[in-house]
């Protein structure tokens, strides 16, 4: 059985992100990329579906401490046993040397027997690899455990390689005070030669220095500065080094409802997440990363706007077909386990607004548009105009019928508003008069169709009476002030309808059937962070602080947050760690700290003209 979600730690090489349980088991790992097939799938299966355990063999061994080294993703776990103590350091080397996971065991006191269990199962545990022992080509010619399966090869190096046992490999070894033992698991294409072993000391120093240096640039010293820094580090860890694509989470099918069917694959790049990440990075001192995310957005969106998707693969891939893995029992029997995501083909009318708002804030920070970036934004506004009267599936990717979602219509308003500002404030070329007409039509429509006077609240959909936490985004994009009477009435309704007894906010009432799924889910952490921001911006400071303290307190010992929190069971739910939760934590902390989200931005950014070759479409 997999561990509790909050018991997992993330490590990253900016290409993929394995999850390591508090008990020392690597239960999820996709090589060589976040969205590649897994080689360890125990988190959604059993021991037989792949894992790499490294821990003391004594049943009574306990974890005395677990932490990241400073502002890094170098994980250290201290184990105490009856015979001594050991330190296990887990990390992934950075750079272009390939993709590998290193596990270092250091004896701290006494003598400890360690147990190792390795079950490699490529292809989401559909393949049993051919495993053999070979000799390293280096001068020492040390033994290597080599696993081959189609295009994938994995090599385990170390002085105490486990022995074959029951379709896996197991072994034990002793480690005494002052001794150090290193293991490295390396993925490489099976048609290539075995890569050289990593210099573990140098790689550890390099990884520690990289993450520490990156974290030191964070601009936030408020009461929640530590949580903000860790959240920004998580966003960086979920970003592919070369492509700049940020995945929503490194996992698939961790359930929103334990034992239920709300299990989705989040190992892809949502335009919405990329846009929000761009803004957070710019605000907190990461101008280079803001440019990287901006360029990923533009590359992903390049082409005919009619072919725009809400999400893409890490490299911008468009084909993400959803299918179910029936051979995997799921996390705590939550079936089905899905890979791919059918929402890729949905029309979500809010997405262009998210992108346009983020790029507008870059302009306000001094960013300069080039011939490609602004032409593409004009084309996106043309797409919004063309689909002005179309219903959509909303921010939450409903699997029911398309509707007029109020939040989506607001984000369409925001898209046109950003275009108008680009012309009027920044002097860019565009039909501002037409966009003003469309923007004003939307505003009138939203106030008429999206606000129900009988309940004094905006509603989730036109003509409906349900509310939706996404309505809290309205003042964030300038549709109304935070303290506008319509917003205050909406907040009161949200508190009445969606606030749980534990003070956390649901997205919407799933019992309504609007999403086409069986009812049942837990409070969505991003929604509660939005509520913190709303409270902070309207003078409800004590309520904002109480809720913010509660939310930050839900993070695990490493500062990681999942998608949802099961208040009745006091545990995390949903995919993990979740970029959206960490993004909204940053926004809420900024609101609590009184940060103007533009005042910290770099004064002058000059975008390079290297995002594409040749002239763009007019």
C-alpha cells in the first residue's frame, strides 16, 4: 500500500520528479521526462508495479528527521535504529549528463543493516525488463545492474548491488559510523552505450549550489516568506529545463475523492498555469524565468488560433489522448488510473484571458513586444471574437454539457481589456475601438446574466443559482474592485454555500451534477488561497490571517501542497505537489504582505527576438 500523499518528498532534475516516501521508497518515477511512462508505479499500485526501497532493515527503525538542504531539492532523511543511525541523501544531478537518481547512505553512529529492494517496471508497469549484470567500462570495471525493456535502459551502480529475487532484486548491507555508500540509478536510451558513472561528490555540490543560488533570488520577506520561497522552488522544480514547460503536477491519478473516479493526469502543461507562473516569477525577482515561461507560451500558441489547446506536452506536443490503465488498482483502490487527458480538446473560454492578462502585466513591468508576440496576441483576440457567443466547459474542465460560465465570460472581458490597454497605454497597433465594443458588451451581459439579485451574488453559470469559487478571480483581473458590493455579496454567498465546517472552500457543489461526474471531492486549496486574498484586500485582516495560517499549516514537513485537503480525514488529496496550489499561495502571501504585484517587477525587460524564425502571420 502506498504512503499517505503528504508523506512523499519531491526531488527534481528539471526534467522529471520522482516521489520518495517517508519510509524510503521511490514509489513514482517517470524517466526521462515528467510526462514519460513511469518505471516505478507503486503509488498507484503495489510493490509489484515498481519501486526502489532503501531503508534500515530493522522493523523498529524510525525517521528522526527529514528535510531539504537549505533552499534545495536535496532530500536528507535521518534514521535511528537500535544499533545506530544513518543519513540517506536523495537527489538528482543537474545538467546535460542525462537523467539519474542518486541515493547516498552515510553512517552516523553505530552499525546499521540497510535493506534495498528494486523492482523496475517500465511502461507504467506493463513490462518486465531483462536484467543482467555487466561490467562498467571505467578503469575499475565495477559491476552494474542493467535493465533493458524496448527503448528504455536503466543502470544501477553501487558497491552492494541487490540480488535477483521474485521478479525483482533485493539485498542487505551493513554501514558503520563514518562510512558512505552511493547508489545511482541512470536512465538512458537502450540503443546507446552505458553512460559513465556520475561523480557523486561533484554532482551533489553542483545541485546544492544551483538550488541554493536560485532560491536566494526570491524577493519576499514577509511573515510567509519561507512558504513563498518553497512554493517558487516547487514551480521551478516542475519546469522542464530546456523547453520551459511547467507541469501541473508530476503525478497522475492521485484521487480527489478516495475510492472514487475523479483521477486525472496532471503531468502536462496548462496555458493557465504557465501564465500565472510567469506573473509570480516576475513579481519575485526571477526575470529570466519569466522570459522562459513567456517564450514557452508563445511557442505553444503559435499557429492557427483555431487549433489552440488548453494544455500541451512538456515540449509542446498536442496529442495527449486519454486512456485507462486497467492493470493498476489505483491509489487506495481509486480507479481508474488515467494517462493522457481528454480535457485537451475542450473549449475553455477563459484561457486566452489568462494569457493576455499575464502578458499585459509583463508590458506594465517594462517588457517590450516584438513582431511575433504582439501579432500572436492580436490573433488570439480574433479567436475570442469569433467564439464570442460559444458556450464552454469552464475553468474546472467540466465533463458535462457546455454552458455560459460566468468566470469564463469575465476572462473574455479581461482579454479584450488587455488588448485595449496595449494600444492605449503602450502604443501597439490594434483595433481598440472594436475591442472596446466587445468588452463593454461582455460587461453588460455579465452583470445582467451572471448576477442573481435574488441571492445577491454572481453565479457559476448564466441562469443558474449555484456559486463557484472561481468568481473570486473577478477583482484579480480588474472586472470589479475587491470591495464592490456585488463582490461582497458574492463572497457572503460563497461562505454560506461552499465554506466547510473546517473553514476551507470547495470549488462548487458537485452534487449539482454540472460536471457530469459522480459527486464527491474535498476543498480545493487554491480556492481558499483566493479567499485569503479577497479578505486581505477588503480589510478582513484577522480572517485572512487565520485562514492563511491554516492553509500554510496544511503543507507537509517539506512545505509541499497537494491539490485538495480531506478535512474529515485530515490528509492531502489529489495530485501532488500541485503547481496551482503553490501559485495561489504566492498570490495570497503577497496580498497579506501588502505587495503591489507590479511594484517588485523588473523596471525594464527587453524580450529577445529569437522565439521564432522568419516573419509571423498577420
